[in-house]
C-alpha cells in the first residue's frame, strides 16, 4: 500500500523546478532521511546513451552485495517518467548477487537511478542518464489494436538458459542461469488515445509478477506504466533450478499463470 501511494503521489505531483530535477523529491518520498551510499562496485547500470525505440528500451542492472551482506530488493527509477518508480524487485531470500533487465517505455530524456537495499537496510544508489528520440513513449499510440490485445492478455512465455549478458561486476559468471519472461499485455499508460474513437484508453498495466522456483517463492516484481507493451523481463536464478512457476496480476485484477520444468540430468 505504501509503495502504491508513493507511485500515485509521484505521478500527479506538481512539477519541480527544472534545474533541480525530480530526484530530490523522489528520493525524499521513497527513503526520507535514510542515507544512500554510492553504488560504485555494488550496483552496475546497463542503459543506452540514447534509445533506439523509446517505447521499448532494455535497461539492465547487476548488483553484487558488499562482503558479508545480501541484496533484498532493487528499485529502478526513471526520474522524469510520468510514473518514476518503474520497477521494484523484491527477493524472498536475500542474495549475495542478482541481475535483471526489462523492456521499458522512456518518455523523454531522463536521469536513471537504481537503488539496491540489503537485508540489514543499507541503501546503495547508482545514477545514469538516457537520451531519447522524442517520441513521447508513454503517450504514443499502442502498437496493437486494443481490442485484439485483450485476446492474448496474460499469456506468458518462460525461457531458462545459461547467462549470456556481460557481467560488469564479475560476480555472476557460472553461478546463475537466466530466467526470461515474455508477457502478452498492452500495458496501457492512461495517456494513450484510441486512434478511432479519439478517447483516452484507461490505464491498465502489469502490476505484480510472482516468481516461484522449485515450489518456493523467489522474487516479486512490482510494475508500472513504464513497462513496455508486451514487456519482457530477465532475472538471474540459481543454476540448480529445475522448475519455474509465474503468476501475473494486472491493475484490472486479471490473474494468469505459467510454468516451465527442466528435464533432470
């Protein structure tokens, strides 16, 4: 509930002075006076200098906890997006290292902040910046007909394979696999106009993704309108994983499930 309130407040908050940017207000609303340590050597951000497609930009994050600590959650903030808190990943059992990427809408040039929280409550932040092509992705017309998109809404494709992404912090090689998840969902931002009726399409996006590995909870992803249409997520998972179960819930209350099992060897 607290995160939902923060997202709502940030979405409709009055604009701040341009020279200051949105980050000071976002930081205060998310973390109040808690200290944020520089994320060098802990949080690595993989983002393009300029987007090729504003409506579908891959942003990746690798986190390796300081010695003796474990990562409990990772928050991705696109400061100038209409809903800045773009994705939050909470790990059920904190891990020493973790990696994920996601396809996102980037509405315009924006600072990007990634905040990793350890199990003992320490916060580490890394900042980047992404330029865009000026397409205004959050208000751009949907890529598919809204009515047709409903026919496959909630369908998911799960892939499990060896990690292929580069490892900027040299903490993941050979110890994890990649779990890829493709979700069929229009991810309507509430800012898009139906090109036939000229009415705004109601907001509807992937709100929550629960991931279980081998029958036990592994991670929970909280989404936003920043997730692209038909979003794709990739998360690192233990190499010993033999089965994955995913439950997706969107903001209209639609629930869908998918599973995948690997053959024993």
